[in-house]
């Protein structure tokens, strides 16, 4: 048994003992949460008896949860719900399949929930429901989405110093995260999440976390709960974890790559035959669809002002419409395993770690489904460094240009639902306005003495 495994067992046992003590003292709570537009989980904590009633009858939460920006400020551009309509109630029903214990918070459990409008109609704006609709549309093509997300997260100690110096795939550097990873393993296991691998990345404090592949909605649930667990667990240990896309200039950013395969009748439709030198048509069609909609999808894959600071040549963050076989400089990578057909997939490398997992996955699945539906063909695969290719179309380099691309892509907007697309577009315009109204220290330092 490894040191990490041993430490994990100890942490799990201590958490269990502490949890029993807390329960006996009457400290149990169940947090019923809605993933918001930014991917954070917001909700209410219920005592066990009250939670039983919520499971049976549902509960209510303010629809302001649909209209808050990352700083918790109400987005006043919405009039149907939120602060300008009186912040009325949403009807909320927990999803029992997502009920899990929080090992680092003894006595606490969490359960994700589904919201409806007051008249009982489904809330088409909820992030989790957007992905549910997109996955259902793919099922109409007789395919099931299997997805895995991987995240690069930065960890800092109590003095705000990165836990590592920034050597990628380093055995010795990984030791600096050992205590945190030892506590994270049982925490994720209790949440039903399989952490398949970890490794260091080429920036101070940067750790990559790889999740096991799961069916579409479950994959996004796992990713959302992972981000919540990493941040809250780190805080409980006196550390700070951040999924900010770009933390420091001149350093690698934090990505949130999406791996996707489509399955039919229990077989991977993306599988490549050992004797074949070509990729299967359905995989090529899916890649073509992702590439066709990638400019517009950038609004969901790179949702903040900061997101676009990560997307610069040379830092393994794609800047053009490109794909290649096992090519990490391209926006989409075809991953081929002829001897292991279940592992054949595409990887969309555009998303940042700051993306909402439900919306990022919805954008990729909807794009792939459109390609499959049209039996589309991608352009020739890129060989070598995609960053040096001047003949490839550029992807949006700012939130403003991503907004323009999203407004123009009617197919993607309809796939996500026009009502949601209008709602999401408004939220990103709000972010842009907030940025435009801000005077930064960089501006003062650069210009105040010379203009």
C-alpha cells in the first residue's frame, strides 16, 4: 500500500469517527443544491427530518439564484425573474441519486436538485437541465455520450505560496500535494467520484486531476462536485484552491479538457479497427461538428474575461480551428487505441477550468451531435505544431468576440434552447459590462504618469 493510500485510509477513518460524534451531538445537515450559471452549487441546508419532507414534497428557493453574477451581485438585466421581478420562488426537487456524504464535514451530506418554475413547468435555464436536454437529443440519434473531464487546479498554502515549484509530471513535486491528495481520495469516493490519476503541471502549484469516464449527466455532476470538494476541502486544511483559467502572466493556465465518446448498443462508435489506418466516419463527423461550432461554443467553454488570458500560443491552449490525431497543439485531439476500442475518443482542449461543467459538456455534445446528424467531414488533420499554422481560422480571443460568434450560430443556440441561449448571452454581456466599467491597477501604473 502506498503512502497516499495509507494516509487516505487514516483520513477516512478519522472522518468517520468524527462524523459519528457529530451525529450523536445532533449536527447532521443535508445541503440541497442547484448548480448555478457559473458552476457553483447554491442552496439550503436541511436537518434530516426536514430533508425527508423535501424528498417527498420538494421545497422552494428564490429564483434570484438564476440571476446572480460571480460576485453575488444581482444581474438587473433580467426582468422575468430575479431582483426586478421580486425574486419569487422556484420549486426544487432533490435528485436522490446524487445524495452523498461529505467526509471533511462530519455529519453533512449533499444532494443536487432539479428546479421548476412556480407553475410546475421545467426550468429551461438551469445548467443541469440544459445538459440533460442535449444528451437526450443525442440519444435520438441512437448514441449515448460517455465523457470524462480533467482539471488543472492551483493550490496555495496559508501564506498564499504555491505548493509546488512547477515541474510537470514530476514524482518529487507530487509529494508536496501528498497530504491534500490523501484527504481528497476518500472525499471523492464518498461522493461517488473515481479519481483515476493525478500529476503535476508546468506552473507553480498546478495539479491535474483526471476523472473516470461516466455517462453525460453523471460526468458533469462528478466534475461539479469535484470542484466544490477540492475548494472546500482545501479551505478546511488551511489551503486555497483556485480554478481560475490564468493566474499569472508567463505561466501555464488551468484547463478543463473534455473527453467524449459516443456509444451505441454497448459499443464505442469511435473505436478504430486495429487493421485500419483511417478513423471511423462517426468520429470524423463528431470532430467536424465540434470544429464547426467551436467559435460560438467558446462562450461556454471560456466564459469569463480571464478565460481568454489562458488562450495564447505555446501554452497548450488552442487558438485556432484545428484537429489532429494525438496532437496536443490542436483544439480537438483524436485519441486512438486500436488495441483498446473502449478508449477511443475525442478530446476538446479549448475549455478552461473556469467553465461550468454542465454547459461546457453541453456545448461539445451538441456540436458533435450536429456533425453526426449531418454526416459532416472535417478538414485535413493538422500534423506538427498547430500554433504555427496561419491558414487556419482563429478562435475568439476575447469574451466580446465570443459573444459575436455565439449570436451568429443559430444551430448551436437552438440545440441549447433559444430561451437558455438568450439568458446565457445576457449573463456574459453583464460580465463584459462589469469589465468595461473597471479601472485596473495595470492601467493606472501604465498610463497615469504619461497621459
